[in-house]
């Protein structure tokens, strides 16, 4: 009978199309290789958090792999890519579901730790991250990989994602200058130095 309308068939197709559309939207927000959020999406999500919740304290971590170029030069880009995929997965599992983890590009990542009570909690996370990074770097001991971390705290280090990003980045480069494999908090005097 041509007059009977198979509603089940049509609703299944619509559901399938919606699912495909959602997959495309998600894919556009992800860094294709590491499957963490890409830089623009991370910045946008953090911006939204600051707009909705300006009374809490949050910490922005800028995380960079020390001597990554040497890993690529020694083992090749395929091994380098595999390392970054592992590194991103470990980084993501180090943070809570409510936190945000993204890739800036290359071997640089950033993460927002939301609703932190005090500096001790942030320092504990930074030490834990350095240990996690050392674990991922262990198989490549001959190229001396490690991690440097710069931290800026909202709202005292800045009230916008752009200000916080810049200051966490300043602290990151100070950590690199001071011998790598460490974390440094942004302090006001660092602005005068850079």
C-alpha cells in the first residue's frame, strides 16, 4: 500500500543525519591528530567560562615539551606524532571532565583547571603534570625530553583569556630559560623582564 507512511524509516534517517552533523561539528572543534580541542575552540570555551563564572578562581597551564625537535630529528616525524598523541591522552586524563584541555600547536598544549581553591592545589597539579610528562618521555631517555609549564591564575593574573594566555606563556618561557623540567607561576615582575 503506497499510502502507508513508514515513519520509522524517516525518523531513523533524520537521526542518522543529525548524528553525522554532530560528528562534523565535533571534528571541527578537535585537533585532528591528538584528539584534544584545537586552539580556537579551547580559547572560546575558556572565554565562555569566564563570562559565566567570574567569581571563581581558575588556573591556566601552558605546557610545552622540552627538546621535542630533537625527538623528531632523531626518530622521525611518525614517532614524534605518536609521542604527541600519547602525550595529549595522558594530559587529558590528568585533568577532570570539567576542565578544558587543548593543543596550541606543535608540542605546546594548554589546560584550564576550573574552580581551584588555593595555590597549593594548583602546585600539586603542576607537580603531578611534571611526573606524568616524565612518564611519557621515559622511552626516549636518549633525547632528554621533559616538560615546562607556565601558570597564570584567574582573576589575579588577568580577567580575559587573552591576558591569561599571554601571562601563562611568559611564565612558560621563563621556566624554559631557567633550565626546563619545571613549572613557574606568572608574577607581575615577569612582565617587566620579558
